[in-house]
C-alpha cells in the first residue's frame, strides 16, 4: 500500500503586510488573510487526498508570534487533521525558530514538532504499507550559518527514509544563507526524499533521492509573483516516488505591462489597460489577481499620464473591478513622449532637464543628501519592508537613481502641462 503525504513550507502565517497596508488597506486585508486561507487549503488537500501525513518544512509563522488568535486558528486546523488520523511533522525555520506558539501550544499525539536536536520517528509497517522513517531538526536560533546535515541521524535500515530540512542550499537570490548544503550531500545521506523549505521558488530534483523545495503556498508581494503551490508525494508499493504540484494560493501577484505606443486618446489608453487586465486575469489560476501595472512605450499622453497618475490609477482600479477578483497593487509609468512631442533644444524645459541630469542628479552632493533622506526613511520602516530598498549597496544606489529620474519626469510633466495651457 502506498505511503502518501503533502509537503509544504514557508506559509508565513499572519505575515505582516505593513507597506501594502499603507497603499491599499482592503488589498492588505485580502493578502493578509490569504496565508490563513493557504493553510486551510493545505488541510483540505490532505483530507481530500486521504494522505498519511503533512510535512511542514519551516517558517509556519513569520516571526515571534504571540497572538492567541493565530494559536487558536492553527489548533483548529490541526484538529481537523487529527480527527482524520493524519499525522503532522513540523520543523522550525529561521522565521519561526523563536515562535512561542510552536514551543508552547499543546498538540495532539499525532503531531511531532522536532526540536533543536535531530530526531527520527520510525513508523512501523501498519495499514498495509512499508516502514517509513521521518527525520527532522528545527532551528534553535534564528540563524544557522553552518550545515545541519551532520546532526541528522543515520538512515533507518529497511525503511523509506524522509528528511525535513530548512535550508538555502547553496544560496539563492533574495535569501540569506541558512543551513547550507548541496544536493550531492543530501543524496549521500541515503534518504529517499528530502522535504526542504526556505527558498520561496519551487524546485524539484528527481532520482534515487528526490529533493523538493516546494516554494511557498501563498505570495505576499510582487517579488513573490506567480502561482504558488505545495507538493503531493506518493511512494508506491515498489518504493518509486511520484511528486505532484498542487496550486494552493488564493491571491496571485503578477506584473502586467501595457504598451501605450501610438495611443493618443485617454479613453483608448483606459481600454488598453482593461484589455491587459482581462488577459492577465484569464491566465491566473488563483481566485484573485493582484497586478502591478506598468505602462510603457512612446505616446503623446506620456506627460498627462505622469501629471494625472492618481486619476489613471483610479481608472485602472475601476477597470479591475469590472474584470472581477482583480486588484491594482501599484501603477508604474515608464512612457516617453514621441520625438516631436519632447521639448526642443531651444525649449526651456529641455534646458531644465539637461541641468537636472548633468548638474543635480549626477552631483555627489545630491547623491549624499538623497542617501541621507532614504537612510532616515529606511530606519523608520519595519524590518520586513527594508529589503524594498535593495539587497546590497549597488541595488540601493540604482534604486535611488531611478527614483530621482522618475521624480524629474514628474516635475517636467507638470511644467509641460502648465506650459501647454499657456
């Protein structure tokens, strides 16, 4: 008889979305609740598929959670699995290593929360399936700069060995190095399946040892765009392993680009926005589409779009409402006026741009002042929002330069509109 389980990681239950809340409280409420809905979806999948176990490979929470509402919600979901006889195996990762809920909440006997010392749960042959051994180790602290593999117990002879590990592997963009290891080192353990967590993008390595990073079940911002999922694993009577990706997330982030080249009428521009949103919504498997809308191309409306960006966003949101289950997370305008619509060399606006570009933006004094303002702002943000300023110094400086040039475009667009009205 086959042994089946669902492998999930990085749910980040009740993850705070403060930056999104500043822009759109209703959207923040939707996405904030989406992590809970993702857990409900995972439990539903376990029940529908009648699996033997649920494996959670770290970062069930997003930090040092103390909310009793979160605890009660989790307890309710665990109770559903317990009632169905489905076992749950949990390790703590870097985000929930210090979580009081995981440490203090009393779970039923069907739940195993692995501690800071590696342990093995041997499931003897029962119910007609072969012996299975589940190995796990939780982060005892929020950082694990060294490999944890040497701490795991040896494979149980005669059993199908499954390891649960929270790791960045050899490293991934946007993720700090945690419990580093390589696929070759994972295979050398003799385990048949490694249930990984930490990297939010799905990856599967198949072979004698199947290694799966399931990604996260629910994205929380535009940097976690695309369909999110968990993994359904079946180990057959012949001990062959089959993995299936199962979509879970209810809100899917996506970048939606509108090419406004040649569009000269405002109504036509709004129509193009609506068409792009409809096409993106049709491609979205999740219940909701959360779109970052970017307008590009050369159009006579470029100046007006920048001047009336608030009106354009309101129009886009109205079209999103007509599409249904569609939200505008942010509007980005990257349009330029046609060559004959740009200020001529003799135009004062042309000279003003040259002065700003050559003598302001590129000056060391301006960069230092802009950096001081940005540093002060960054220091006032919650930790989870600070990565929006870039992961390193080069990205940070490039971001500030881009915002400076966008600000220049905004100012010139307003001056151009005033000049056009005489």
